[in-house]
């Protein structure tokens, strides 16, 4: 393990145990067994350490949701998103715990925007195409319930916890409220297009920067809300 990897490993555990803001660069250096000057040689700031710790989780989350969105069937999209979302958070328990220990990181950290976009996209994929407000609220409840148990019950075996979380999601989604609309399909199977051209993406981003909402953009470009979210995060 390189010195940089040792620093990240130590910081991840310290941030999760004490909180990001309560952990000093000196305490990280002490835990690794190097000088503070040596620590700054590898990482110019604590924010940079935070960024390096969160990027793998965010990259995996983006890739997982993109793979889910590419599924040809709405129900497959929903469950691949749910299962992938849980699996990513279980693989990155320490990182997730670190972020929850100091909730301001989810608002103020440089990576906060990516988290918000990923969560919003997960909500859309779980709700499904043409979802009503009731269905979208239920989807938000499901997505929120996928990550919280990973932190609250982080000492439970991952396989057992995964099963319990997915069982809870199935219980919520088993209500008629979120039954799949007949004929609903995504991407290659029909329905609204899943992609926008380069010029459309540029125009969409300009309109969003000017204050256009997701619903307005989805209607204007005749794509799903999930597609708008996906292009905004690129």
C-alpha cells in the first residue's frame, strides 16, 4: 500500500469515527505515522482528501444508475437501480458514514452537487416513467430508505443487511400505488427518447441555468425527467 493509500485509509476511518471537521490533518498524519509536512506533500488540503475519498463512491453510483437506466423494461430499470444503489453504499460504508456524521458535507462539499443529482436520478428511476406525484413521493421514500440503514446498522453483515434493505423496498413497492403502468417502456423498447443530441444538451443546460425546471425541460425536449438529470450531471 502506498503512502497516499495509507493516508486515505486512515482518513476514511477517522472521518467516520470523529467527523470530518473534528479530524485534523495532524491527527491523520499521526495515525499514518508520518509528519504533517509529509502529509501535505501528498494532499494539499483536507478537502482534497475528502474529494479523493468520495470520488470512487460517486463514480460507481453514476455508473450503476446509468446501467439501470439503459435497461429496456421499466421494472428492470427500477430494480437494477435499487439493488445497485444498495450495493454501492454497502461497498463504501465508511465513506457514507463519514458524510452522514457531518451532514453539512452533503450541502457544502465540492462533491455535494453530484450527490444531489445522483439521488434525484435514483428517485426518477425508481418512480418510473409517467409517475404521479404519489408515486414519486413513494419512490423518494424508498431511495431514502436504501442508504440510511447502511449507516445505522453498519456493524451488521453486509449480505444480511442487503437482504433486509431490499425486503423493505419490496414491501413499499408492493402497494398498488407503484404498480407499473401498462405499456410503460424505456429507451430501446419505445416511449420517449432516452438521449439528446449535443446541441440539445447545450440548449437544455442553458435553459436550466436560466431557471427552467426539470419538468419544463422534459416536456420541451420530449424526454424523461431521468434523462434530463443524467445530462445535467455530465
